[in-house]
């Protein structure tokens, strides 16, 4: 592993601080402590980034969570995923523009801190970190559930502990370990979804043995395209939005590659076909091949239901393996992403000083802390499932929407500055700027307002809003203290 800073390594990783920023009033960075300013590794290869980008879009939310969306929206789930997919593509394009212009392991937190203010960087960074840590716990619980189904004499906590140790250890050793895990996890997920889509398309065309072309029978004949009306479409839209989480990790990972600008540019430029193929394509196949209200969808999940309908042997176990891989992949990526974000925040003076330390090109203390928090959240799910753990889930329930909103505002401001001062850095450009940026921001606000219509979503929105207010208050207080210190 090459630890020597290269010309492509982000400046923050070379110096321990955000470019052009000290511990001054802008608060976007702080000088590295003696002995802690070692650079992050640039051990990720282009093939790692490519697979992280490809695999990041295929998560457990697609394989498992989509059944709630189908139950609510019926065939119109295809429209719901297409609309939310367009919003995600706009967000990724904005994030790609900023990441390509100024790669940093803190990604959008760094950009928000520079473009809006240090308080915005702190808010988005810690909200995203908390979301990933809680997600690690939820994914570990899900993976342990699959394992105890295969090995009924074991206890869930045993598998959770094993997974935590494995992925914490892998992330502690070297960033290339994270890259290798994600490379193979992504390859398996892509292969599985690819086989599913091929089988589904053959079934739709009626050329798969034992099937006949269904035509539009299931799209319009089981209560219509909108069987539950616009309310069902709204619920399906909300479910689809949160299924897209995980795409942001590639812009964090790009900062630890040998050529971050080219890597992130390539990733965001392929976002459109990936979303259309994996998400929208899958939903279209599912609701075309079988009725949307098929009881097996709610019981076994949509993918298993389709494979069972097509008489694929051991369909349930095959999908359990794929779901387990998706969960483990998400655990690995979330430990990585949360540790890098926590380290970046601390390096900018917006987190505990001990998290600034980099050893062997890895922020090992941040990795341990984020893994430990994830394991602690799992214990909360056993000890206080209806109180503390549920509060944690609610607290980060709408966090990704808050982050997307800050990304849009940061891109609006950063783009105009780059056009004035450094136009050569605009390697990736947001489409139809600033119109589509405003469209994306309006879309985020619209989704937040739609959450108010559903009781469960409304509770999450209130908890997340309260968490955001606390982080903003802390960020503004730290920013004010920094200015007073400079002035004194």
C-alpha cells in the first residue's frame, strides 16, 4: 500500500486540514496535531470504485423493503421508483460535480462547510455518521436473523459479534481490504440481479420454458395501474426514496483512490443506467410477471415470489444468500463511510480530537468507535427495542433527505464560486444548472412534506428534525466560539 501523498490525493488528506482553512472563523478545518497528520491511504483501485458504484445501488432495501412499496402502490411502484430515481440521479450529479472538483473523505460535509458555513458541515457530517452507525446495527440484526434460520441452535448475538469483528478488522487493516470486500460483494449482487432480470424478461416475453407472455394483464387487470389511488403512490414513493441510500459512499471512497477525479466522474456518469436497470427494471419485471397483490410477495418478498412462480429450484434459499450478501456489504460500507466522515469532522475541529489520528493510512480509532457504536445499538435492540433503539431509528429516519437538501444548497453556492475562480475544476457539471438543482431541492422538500401524511413517517420526521436542530445549534455555537477566539 502506497502511503506517499500523490498529486491526486486530496489536500485535506495531505495536510490534515481542509484546503485553505485553519481553525479560523470559517471553521472548515483545523491544523493537524503533531503526530496525527498522517495522510489517509490511496489504496483503492479503479476497479474497486467501479464496483462500489455499481454495488452501492443494490441494497437490502431493494430486495426486502420493496415489498411494502409494491403492496401500497401496486403496478405504479414502477412510476414511484422512476420519480425517486430521477431525484437521486440529480443529487448524485451534484455531489459528483463537487467531489470531482475537490475530492475529500468528508465529501458533502466538507463542501457544505466551505459553501454554507462550518455549522452546515458539522450538521450534515454527524447526521450522516449517525445514520450509518444505526444502519450497521439494523443490517447486523437482519444478517443474524438469516444465519439463525440456517443454524437454529445459535444465538443472534453470536453472529452479530462475528460480523462486527470481521468487518471492523477488515477496515482496520487497510482501505484496500474494504475495497476487496466491496468488489466481490458487488460482483455477487450484480450477478444475482442480472440473472433475475434476464429470467424476468424471458418470462415477460413468454420464451422461458413453462411461461406465457403476460402482456399488460398484471399491470392493468388487478385493480388498475393505481389500485390504491394517489395515496398508495405516495406511500410507494416514500418507500422507494429510502431504498436508494448508499450511493453517497462512492464519493467518500474516491478520496482514497489514486485518481479520485476520474473515479468519481466515471461513477456518477453511469448512475442513470444503473438506477434505471437495477431498480426501475426490477420493479417493472416483478409487477408484470405476477400480480402485485400476490400473497407470496408479502410473505417471501417480491424476488422470491417471482422466482417461485418461475419454478426456479430453491428460490427462497438463493435469495436469502443474496440478501445476506447485501446486508454484509452494507455493513462493511457503512463502517467505512461512518469512520471516514467522523475522522474528517474531527480533522476539521468539529469532533473529538482523538479521532484525528491516522495509522497506516487508516483512521483506526474512528473505525473502532463507529463499529462499537453499531454493536451498542444492536444491544439496545435487545435491551430496549421499543424505546431506545426505536428512538435511534426514528432519529435518523429522514436523515438522508436532510443531507440531500444541504448537498443541493452547497452545490448552488460552490458552482458559482468555481465558475468565477477555478472553472477548470468543473470536470463533472450539473445538468441545466441551476434549474435542475432547484428542481432537486424542491423534490427533497416535497418528500419531506409528503412524510407528514403518514403517521409513522411523521414521527421519524419529527425525531430527525429535532436531531438536526440540536446539531445546527452545536455547529453555530462552535462557529461563534471560533470567531471570538480569532477576534481575541
